[in-house]
C-alpha cells in the first residue's frame, strides 16, 4: 500500500527547506545502497549453499544407487539359493516336486523358460525394427538387446514451439531409437536418430496450454522436445526412461566389477614334450596379466565430478582429477574397461578444452591485462595443449592491444598523442612479454611464436604512428621528436632481452625517407626564392637585441666565429640569403640526425649535398655576373663564410651524429674552394 507520491508530499510539508529534503534523500540513498549490499551478500551466500546442497545431493544419490545395487544383489542371491534348494529337493523326490508345482503356480521360471522369454522379447524387437528403414546396419544384433517400450510422439521446435513432425520412439535396454513416419505407408518408419542411454537426460516440461504433455531429451550438444498423446502416456515415458537408465547404469557397474575381479589363470594340459618346458616358463609372466581395479569410488564418480567442476568453472580441480587418473593408470595394462573409462573421460576433456578456449577467445572481456588469462593458459598447458594455449594467448593480447589503441583519443597536439600511444603500446607489450615468460617458462618452442607476434604487433603500432605523424604532413622537427619518443620506449624492452629497434627502423624507413626528401624540397624551393630576390646588401638588424639574438642562433648552429662578420652598430657583413640558408640547413641537419639510422645514411647525405649545391651555384653565378667591384667583394666575403665556416661545421656535426666522416661533403668543400680570380675578368672558377 506504499504510495511514493503521497510519501514525498508528506515529507515536503514537514520539511523546513531544501536542506532537509537533501538530507532525507541522502538517507534514503544510503538505505538503498545498504539494502543492495545486503541482497548481494545474501544471494552469494545462498548461491554457495545451493552449490554445497547440490554436491551433497549428488553424493546422497550415488549412495542410494549403491544401496539399491546391494539390495538387488542380495535379492538375486536369495532367489538363486531358494531355486537351487527346490531343484535339489525335486531331484531327490520327483513326486514332491509335482505336488509343489500343482499347489503353487507362481514358482520361479526354469532356465529353459527364461531363455524362451528372452528369445520372445528379441523376436518382438526384430519384428518392430523390420518396419524401420535404414536401422538394420546401425543396430547390430546382440544377445542382450531387447525392446522395453515404444510409442508415437510429436516433435516440436525447441525455440519457437512449432510442430515439426510425427515420430515413433523405440526404447531398448541400452539406447533410444527415433524414427519418422512414412507418409504413404501405414505402420512404416524411416530411421532418424539413435541415442545411447549413457549420454541421455530426460527433463519434464511444465504444462503451458496449449503446450502440454511434453518432455525434453538432452543429448550434448543438442536437445529435442516431444509431446505424448496424453498425460498418462507422458508419465509412462518419463518413468520407463528413468527406470531403463537406472538399470543400464547398474548392469554396467556390475559388469565392470566382475571384470575387475582377479581371474585364476587356466592350467595348461600336461605335455610330454620335453622341449616345451622353456617356452612355458617364458609365457608364465604374460599369462598372469595384471587386472586394473576400477571399482574405486573416486574412479566411478570421476565423470560426474568432472562435469561438476566444469559447470562450477573449477578448472584446476578438473585438471587435478585428470592428473590423478593418469597417474593411477600410468603403468596399468589397457583393457576394455580402461578403454571405456578413457572414452568417457576424453569427452569431458574435450568439453573442458572448449571452455578454456572460450575463456581465451577475443570475444571475452579484455579487461584485467595479461594476468587475467593465466588461469586458462596454465590449465591448457597442463592438459598438453601448450601450442594452442600459446596461439590463443597471443591472439587475446593482440586484440587487447588493438582495442587499447583504438580507444585512444586523437589529441590536437601530435606529440601528446604519440606519447600516449607509445605508453599504451609498449607497456602492453612489456606486460605481455613478462606474462608469456611466466606462463611458458618450460616451453622454449613457443618463444619463436612470441617474436612473430611482437613483429606483427609492431606493424600495427607503426601503422597508427605513421598515420598520425607522416600522413598528416607534420613538420620535420615534430616527426623527429615523435620518432625519438618511440625509440626510447622501444629500448625499454631490452629489460627482458627483447630488442625490436631494428623492426621499428625497417617499418619506418620508407616514411622517414619521404619526410626527409619532402623537407629537402621545401628548403631548396625557399632558397631559390630568396636567391631570385637577392640584392647582395649587408643586413641591418636595427637593434642590439636583434643582433644578440642572431649571435645566439649562430652559436647554437655551431658557428663560433660569427663576431668577425658583425660590423659597427647593428650591421652584419653578410647577406640575408646566406644567413637564412645557414640557419635552415643546420636546423635540417639537427632534425635529420634525430631520425638517423644506417638505412638513411645515403638519403641524408644526398639531401645535404643537393641543398648545399643550390647555395654554391648561386654564389658562383653571382660572382661571374656581378660587375660592381664593391658588390663582388661582398659576394666574395659571403662565399668565404660558406666555404670556410658553414661547410666545415656541417661536416663536423654530421660526423658527430653519424659516427664516421662523409667523403662526399669533403669532396664538395674541396672542389668548391674559391680560386683566385682576375679582377679584370668577368668569370670566376668555383
């Protein structure tokens, strides 16, 4: 009868203001959170109690089966003893046996009559199965197979509850045969499916009109729903299916126990051949074959325990049970009972493997980092699936790395994005490598797979890197800083003995070459544009601050003797074109050296030579064409600055950055040295 609106209205009337309502709201929220936590604790506790109760019920059910088996054995023994005593009395006194037979018509059947009854049931099975096409080869004739129950059913779709077809089911003592009715032949059927009772489960379907009188058959990994004619027939089907399954399980258990009993070795007939003694002595050990005891309780319950462990996601417990079984059967002979047990266990191993594979699939949640996969990986390795575990682990981590890269926000500043990208990628790679080393410590053959995976992951990283840095036409200085950041992060992998620097060089070399050549073309175009407007005049910086700033810039470029080219006040005895060329060339060299690795040596060297040749050729052309003596002297001074100051600085800085001298730069400086010029001539040699 609670009305939320009335309750809030009453609160609003009683409260003094907004603060009281806020406090009351906080109290209600606190009560709500406390109630939610209490419900979670109760649900978890009830869930644990439910699991424990289910386990106890399973144990109790197995004990009831054992008790029922013992009572059945006792009953059989008592009947056998009674029948043996009566037969013995009949042999001693035939007249007494005749009188007992006349007085009590319900005495146990004789062996001959029992055989006749068994033969009759088999004849009935054969007659019914002759009406089913295509099942003769699937049902081999065995002396113990007989028909238990049969009848017409209607099959429905499990998802949409739509009628599919009419079928006829034959329940035998060890299997269930389902056949479909032939439309044009009355009483004839076609084979549809055959299900062993060992892997069959029967579930009652609750009546939901008009869907009623239904039951479900569960056969891993499928299920089918059937409808009986009425509630009575449905009840008969459920009872006879459960009873037949129970009898089948008891007979199978009894057979295993009988096979596990030690059998005395047959005594060979005495031979008069004296030469056979040695052969008999050699054959004695093989005659007494060791019998495997499979009647232990934990072995009998092993398949069910494995099902429980898989359902409860207790992977470690399931693998421990398998290891215990393998250790027990390690040195035992492989007989028919062992093969049957192995077949049941192998089916559970396949189910466990499928569950572990699903745990490592990329479709699962990728949160938790590499350690979240350790549990499934370790159990797969224990199951002997180290190759599959390695493949799935690396696929999982590749998907996680790719997802992390995609989730990065593309910032406006390229360098900031690259910092984040390198941190996410190389941290993930380092964590994956450490986890791989922990999980696969004893599997040296898997390390090559990790190296291949690391190379493919590096290619994915370089694609994202290049798209942001090189495809967006960033400046060379920004590209150099980004590559420097990537190299520094890549060196972190050397902590675990993994060096991928050569891979990142090989993947970036094409983009870096393109960036160097593009920036080289920009410098050449800018230099040519300035050369076209060259007036060969001294620079006037107007203020001492501007002159000091230029001195500092030249000093940072490596030109230490720039003061000798400065004049009075704020004048500089150099052309603006030569000064701008010097600053731009040295800046290009500094940024290019940040990007340098051996594969770029010739590209960088050729770019420098092309840039320098533009300035040298301009000076040569100006000297040959200029007629004014003062301007020619000024051009000579600029040429001297280029040849004697700038080119040696370029050579020295290149050698420092690369580690070896550049012969092409030396040849260029020597060939371009200013020769003696005739003042009266209009030509010069450069």
